[in-house]
């Protein structure tokens, strides 16, 4: 990150800035890889001199803007290119603005409050009246916006930065509050006319559950102005489902509602599936895809940074990043509808620190995407005796993040 001079102060600054930006990840949908709602973020990495150090009693304000455009559909790690050819892919355009305020107690302890906001637009055919461009169908849009889920985090260095000038580890613990709207609605243009339903899980500002986070940041000076870094984040959501229906213009086929409707219509397959669901204990709205799950989130990244122009703190970084939603939560049940999966990206970045200001631009570029089978997918396979088949999800090719910080 820099040479050993003034390292104690610069080390404190590095982790405070880095974890303040990492805290921006934990507002609901601070990052979403399209249909898979994932919290994420990027922050300034690199060298800094003593003029940037945060002292006991210092405050820091940081804000970031993040944009994604998702449209590529994957089931497992196989892309369904036919969706693009036909033109009926689901498109999410999301804008995330996160604001955080941090306070430094001393050289080892700090805290950060994160206020995330989101504006999302989702367009599709299947959620409305169905069809595709070749059938003359219309692509309709739904939107959701507002405050997402707030988080308060506390951070501590493992070792005194003054005694570990060339590397250190910082850990963080946080509380996530369900301040975001998790049952936002909009108009869906169905075959029976306009109707109001809850928007898709991927653009809901909140998830409806209390949660807590565990975070880690580590760095080590390798040589001169070149350093390595590791960063990790996990959001624990112990609550199970939020009770919000997934029904839009379409009742999800892997739902107990769809199975019951089929059985009520005297469809032999539906009758058999309902009997199997009952025998397996899945004849309830929580077991399959009828209501939304409150899922865990995770992110890990690591790489190298090099200070190119020390007087401006101008730093280049390059790393790898993985983020996603697990199939099963670490704590509690994993019922309801979720799209588990993950993205592996290469993450280049440019950052600058001068005086009281910091700025950075980071663009993770997806190299591998995998929409994993959910618990509901597995249960539906048991009911139908057809085996487990993952649903699909739309992913972004890249995400752009711009961040700014000011110390006062």
C-alpha cells in the first residue's frame, strides 16, 4: 500500500476507508447480480500518507453509486442464449446510492452507519401477459425504489497498527435492520387486465428480516508501494420467509398453489403431485416458491494494489471477486422462493486520495456465473420424481461502482 513511513496512520486509514466502503455492501440490494439479489461493493484500496489518517474523534462521510444492467439468463452455469435470440429475456436496471457515516474511537476501533437507497426497473414478458416479440406481445415494466435495509457496524484491528506497520487484519460485526420496503407493489398487465402484485424479489428494496454481518479485511505490504489484500463479508439472515407472495401475472410453476390448482382441475399429474407433496410435508405455502425467502448473502475478494503516484494517492488495483446467495442459510430454515447462485469476477479499480478526499472507480467483470438449484427446486424434483432442475436467473456482464469519501 505504501512504504513503511507513517504506516501506522496510513494503516488505520486504509482499513477504515476499506471497511467503510465494505459496509456499503450490506444495505439490501446494494449490489444485485440481476435476478440474484446480492449485497456488494467496492472501495478505495492503496497507499496513503499521514495526511489521510483518521484520528480518534474523526468522522468520515462516504457515498457510492452503483449501476447494473442484467439480461443474461443462466440455469446452473449454462447460459440460455435462446432468451436473447427470441427477445424475451428479463432485464433489470438498478441504481444504488449508499451513504455512510463513520466515527473513529481510537486507532483500533471504529463504527459505521449505512443508509442505502435503490431505484430499480424490471421489464419482462412472463410476469405479465406472456409471449415474446415475435407474437406481438408487449414488454412491460415494474419499478421499486426507496430506502433499503440500514446497517450499523463496528470494526476492530486485531493488532495495534503502530506495532504492525506492514500489514494487519481488521474484523467487523454489524446489525442489519429491515427498514427497506419488502412488499413493494406495481401494476402487472395480465391476460385478465391490469392487476397489482408485489414486484420481483430482485428489485424489492428490503428483505423483511433482521440480520447480522461478519466482515474481515486483511492487507500486507509486499514490496515498496505494492500490497496484497483480502476482504470477506457474510450477511446472516436467520429469519425464514417474509410472507410476500411471488404471484404476478404468472403463478410460479414450482409452487404449491400451482400444484393445488392443477389437482383442483382434475389433472392426473396435479393430483399425483399434490398427494406426493402432502406425504413429503410440502403441502404448505412456505415449502416451495409461493412466498419470498429471506436469504443470506456473501462476498469475498482479493488481489493486489499498487500506488502509482504517491503524492495523489493514485492507486491501481486488480483482484478476483465472488459474490452470491447460498442454497441454504447458515442459520435458520431456507424455505420459500430464492434464486441461489454466484458470480466470479475480475475486478479492476482506480482510486485516489488527496487531503480529506477519497475517490474510486471499480468495475467487476463477470467471468463465471452459476444459478444453483434452490431448496424449493430440490423439493419440487422430489414431488414430481423428475429430479432436481435449477430455475434460471438473469446476470449482469459487469457492474460499475463510483465512490467518494470525505473526512472531517
